[in-house]
C-alpha cells in the first residue's frame, strides 16, 4: 500500500495530465504552417552504385524541410526536368513554376558499405549556387547523414541552425493497469529510427538529456520505489544516482553536466528542490517550505533554478539562485503555470498554462512577463525546446489517442507526431550533439 500511495502522490505532484495506454510507432503530420512557405524543388537524387538504391535521400530531405513549415517542396511529378547536377539545370523551367530554390544531387557508392551524398543548392532567380557539399556515410547512417544535409540547407536558407539531426526521448505505455509496460525510447527528430533504452513493467518518468546529448537521466519505479538513473546512450550502461527515502523525481542537468537538480521528499515527506553533485554525491537543499516545490530546470548560465511551486496556493513558476538565496515569482497570469523550460536564447520560459480550463503550452517573456499561448489542446503537457529555439515539442491528445506535437515559438506552425496505437508522453528534445 505504501508503494502504491507513493506512486499516486508522485504522479500528482509532477502535475501529470495523462493516463497510460499502449504501443508506439510515430508518424508526422503537418497540420499548420507558415503563411508564406518558400516554394522549393528537391529533384530526385541519382544513384551511382551496385544494385538498388539503398536509401531515398531526396524524399527524406523533402520531408525534413516541409516539416519545418518554412518550405513547400514541389511534388516530383510536377517537375519539368530532373537534373542531377547544377550544369544541367534550366533555371527558366523552374522560374515558370514559381520555384525559388532547387536542390540537386546524387548518392554515390564509394566503397564497401561506404557512400557519399553529393548535393548542390541553387537560387533560381539569380541562377547562383548557394551551397555544395559531399557528405560521407555508411549504409546504416544514411538517414542521419541525410538529416545533416537538411541541417546545412536549412541553415543556409534561414541563417538558423537546423535540428533535423537531433533526437527526441519519450515514454510509451502498453496495456492497462495493473498490467502495463513502460518504455523509454529515443528516436530521430522526425520520429524515425526508434530505439528502446529501458523496458519495464513499472513506471518510467521524466527523461532529461545531458548537455552533451550522450546521456539521459530518468525516474524509474522498477524496484518498487522512485529512483533516478543516468544512462549512457551509446553503451547502454546506467548508474543509479538517487534512491533516497521518499520521492526521487524530476531530474534536470546543470549546463556543465556535473550536477542534477532533483525533487526529493526524504523522510520528512515534503517535496523540495535539491542539487546533487554527481561525482561527490553531495546534496544541497535549495527550498524548505511547507509547499510542493518540483520540476526544476536550470538557467542557461547555470546561475538560477526555475521550478514549480504551490506556495501561493496554486501552481506557479518561481526561481532561486543555484547557490541558494531569495525566491522570486516568475509567472503571474492565470491560476496554473507549471513545468518550466528555459529557451536556448534565455529570453523565454515555456510552461503548461491553464487557459480557461484547458491545459496548453504558453511562453512567458522573462523581461516583460507577458504570456503567449501557443497551442489549442485541452491536455497539452511537457514542453521541451528544440535546441535552436525555433519550436517546442509537447505531449497532447488527439481523438482519445496520445500523440506528440510541435509548435513554432510564434505559434504559426503546428506539427503532429501521432501514435499508430496507444499513448506517448513526456517528450524531451536533445541538445545539439557536441563533437
């Protein structure tokens, strides 16, 4: 009974809004876009190698750029020509179709399980090459190599670093209580290339990426109580870092990767924010009130901790110096603001906001404090910024089905990553991987 009570309390404290259901395959559907998406053409890539083409580079590029909401790729069957190199392009043909950018290229086999994606990017109206590159890859890494090409193209055309080669982590649930399976999954940003990191018949919660993108911290109940683990993605090795009495929850990495901010109840039973030094296991207590203090996140410079607290009677966002000190309130609009996440620019904080009875994703400007509601669902939760700050991923519901979705920070572009069967929750977007 004690374990069950702890689980119920833990989920309630973290302001979870969803019940669990079942299996997960991801599909992307763009349900809104920028008003003036740029018309582009990604000509089907040529293939130079033995046997059948091992991967459709041009289709993946088209999907990536279309999913950004900024570009509108021309269907191949509407193209007047299909050049493979820049010297074969008739720019007048593309001007007639109103195309502003043309991408041509080839996939080359350069050795045993060795490939090169060769591409060129052209400004149609000026007839000028903007970018040309040769991206090497193995057969297994062709999808990732194509995402890297999409990142280059996106940055060249927008001046903003692309996020197509980044990854997302999320939790899925199969079955109904008391017979459920929980999985922690990592996938490419487009939902492909899924990899199950943890498979358990006990709850998994709160995945959090390390700053270098090589590890995940998360909460597991596999030993009948909440514990926090850190797992290395490449090797699969994991380490239990907090199994203190009571609740161990909501891990959040410091910008230098040396510490975790945690929610702990310890033996007193009250939930407070602590900082754990991962090497020394030294704990520093930051809050000490008869209130629920949880869901900590770090400022980009590591000097401040933002968190959710009901110390004023309802959940709101507060901050406290990471070294300890005076607590100040951040959110003021509405009766419920929770799950803070700081933007890469450090100018905004994303929250779950109660908007006239609906739980939606909002942005609070840290300078002026104004709230902007970005989503239109009734149960939207767990916002997480893309590492370039252009969009957020979050969990929501669609016709009683659990889905992931993204929204641009201006609220114009919406993208849904729907689950074929079942439910998915608590997404976390990876940082840019450090070389």
